[in-house]
C-alpha cells in the first residue's frame, strides 16, 4: 500500500473522530451558565454589537433545529430515538446522533474501499457499523445510568421515609431528596420538584419521570404513592417496605449476573470465533475468501451460516436472561 492511501485513511479517520467528538460532546454546566448570563447581558444591552451577537446566536440555534429536523425526517422511529437520547441523561440531540451515524459509516466505507474490499461488503459493513456504534453507545450510557439510579434509589426512598416520619409533606421531602442525593437520582428528583413548581401535579410529574426512565423500580414507587393517595394509609411504612424489596431485588440481579457471566462469556467467544477466523484467512489469502462474494453457492452458505448463528445467539441470550 502506497503513501497516498495511508494518508487518505488517516485524514478520513481524523475527520470522523472530530465529527464524533463534536456530535457527542455536550456542553458543560459551567459553560452553559456563562452562556446564559452573557445572553442576558447582550439582550438587555443597547449597543449594536450586543444586538448582532444575539442575532448570531439565534441563527446558530435555528441551524441546529434544522439539523435535528432533517435527522428526524430520515432516521427511523425518531420519537423513540429522542426518548432514548433523553434516557442517557446527556445533552445529545437527534441531529448529533445522525452526524455520528453518517461519520462512522463514511469512515468504514472509505477504509474498506482503500483496502480493495468488494463494494457490496464495504457498503454492508459501513451500514452495520454506522448504525451499530451510535446505537451501542447510547445503550451503554442508558444501562450505566439506570444501574446507578437503581443502586441509589432505595437510599432515596429511605430518606423520603425519614422525612415523612418527621412530619414533612411528600412534596417537600422530594425536594430534600433532590438536594441530598447525588447522581441520576438527585437529578430526577430535582426535575420532579421543578415540574411541580411550574404547576404540574405530583402524579403527573412522577409519571413523566417514570416514562423517561423506563425502570420498573421507579414505576413501583409511582404506583405506591398513587394507591396511597386514593386509599389512604401509612405512606412511610409502605415506602419503607418498598425500599427493602427494591434493595433485595437489586442484590438478586447482581447474583444472577455473576452466575450467568460464564455462559455469556462462552456465547461471546463462540459467536465471534467465525468472524475472527474469516478475518485471519482474509489476511493470509484474500483471493480465496473473495469467492464468498462471487460464487452463488458460497453466498448462500454464508447467509445460511449467519442465520443459524443469529438463531443460536438469540437462544443463548434467552437462556441467560431472567426476569425478576
């Protein structure tokens, strides 16, 4: 391989890394606060420079909205995607997700074409990587946030119980939890308090948070409060029992994860072994493996093997997944 293909691959990789970093790098709270203060000063200033700066910011915001609108038009299921991005707790938008998808796909397509791989294989791998890497990134952040929320949520409920037993109303106790508990639990409880301050009812604010989180633990909490508001009873005792149940449930999940880790590792190894062998043989004798994309018999055999592997992975995933 000459110098020009290497330079092309390096330049493409650098551009894609910059696009992905720009797409998934959300603004920090300090910069956002400083930007809002500067916007207020500029808005109420009387100089022409201040007015032009405000107009420039409005144009930039309009461009960002246009990018989101274009991404929601072409990406499948944009409403579900927007909900998934909100579940990460990040400031990612649908437009940034679309930029990351296109960047990853272009990078993989250019790299594979430089390596003289067949066009059909390059396009298929580019589509798979472009759609897979952003999706897996979002799923990883959702799982990590939900895990952190589930681990801290029983502590938040116990703090609620102590506040209720001391005589505080449920609305003030939720505000205390939002100030005292860090991580995703504190963020969500502060959001509930903010919604109630602007006129939302407690039930509506809790249900909005439950819909965004999508966790059964918080749904249990919402149902417990709703039942107590309708039927009466000791809310502190109910929430104390719920905290115990949720803590035991979380411990059971950890035990199941530890017991099924060997089976999951075996599934990963068995599932990735054919692709590793294919890549190794391709590196040794590429012309021999090209027949899989030319000979109809080998194409049918390869597709059949992928179908059977998919069925096996699906069965193994069902075998090691347990509902609690």
